[in-house]
């Protein structure tokens, strides 16, 4: 039984595994409407600000829906004009203004878009891998230097993509956990704002880390130490 399972895994095309994982990773990097942190005012239900890497969403009242805009590098006055220009209730408008001020600081000075950097580096690693495949499949016998260069670039960008993904996951989890503890758990907390971390974003970031590890194993198995296709691929005529 175990032997049959082992043989089945040996027959799996590693190219299919690698490309499938790459597609999943790239999809994760561009999932919209996910927030890093949610800010709510104590004692005033329905007013909240959700902060993402590049945008914010605001609910100004209990029966209002979310209003979302791209807000990265915007000034507090600009944010007020974007979100609060038609605010009705004075108390709710003033509370939302305070939350927006804090959210602006958090977005621009605390949460750096490390995940976006990781996504860009991962995309570059995929591009370099495609160039490497091109030279492996070609008949040019003088392409060894280019193959080595593209192989090194592929490994470099993939490793740094993993590093930035690690930094993004750890920093987000720790920062949101610290803010939540300081505003809701500490007995001496006098904060008028409740901070809640976005569980979906944190789960996405840790999933990306796991997938990057699998991609590294799958892609490494596709190439031998000289930057050429694996032996199985050579028998089938290349990648």
C-alpha cells in the first residue's frame, strides 16, 4: 500500500505542482477588501475605520455601509474630505475624524507594505525562471553563462520574497496583537479606541509563507545543480 502511494507521488509532474502553487500565490497577493486593523470608538456603536496597506474603509453610523478609498500617503485633511464630506451626525462625524487621524498614522508610519514587496520579488523570480526555461530548451551550446545568471536571479528573488513575507507576517501579527492588548486587555488602559487585527490578512500572510516553502521545493526539484532541467524532464524533451 505504502509503495503504491510512493509511486503515485513520483509520477506527479513537478512542473504542474510548481505552476499551480505560483498561481495560488499570485492570487493571494492581490486579494482585495482585506484589512490589517479595525479601529472602533468605545461607547459609540457603528463607527469604525478599517485600515489596509493602501486603502481605508469607513462606516460612519450603525445603519451605514462601508465607504472605501485608496488612501496611502494622503493627509488627514484629505481623508476628512473623502470620507466625511456628507457626514450627518456631529458626534459620529467627530468620532470618525479622530479614528481617521489615528488610522492615517498607522497606515503610513507603522505598517509598511512588505507583502507587496514580497509579491513583486516573487513575480521577478517567476520571470527569471521562464527565461531560464527558454535557454534550457534551446540548442545554443554557449548559453551556460546566461542560464547560470537567470538561475542565480531566480533563486535570489525567491529567497528575498520569502524573507519579506516572513517579515510581513510576523510584524502584522505582533503589531495588531500589541495594539489589541494595550486597548482592550490591560487593566490600566484609558484608550477611547479599540483596535482589532484582521484575521483574514494574518491567515493569508501565513498561508503565503507555507506556499512559498512548497514552491521552493517544487522549483528546486525542476532544476539540477547546473541550472538544467531535471533528469526526468530531459528524458521527456525538456520543460
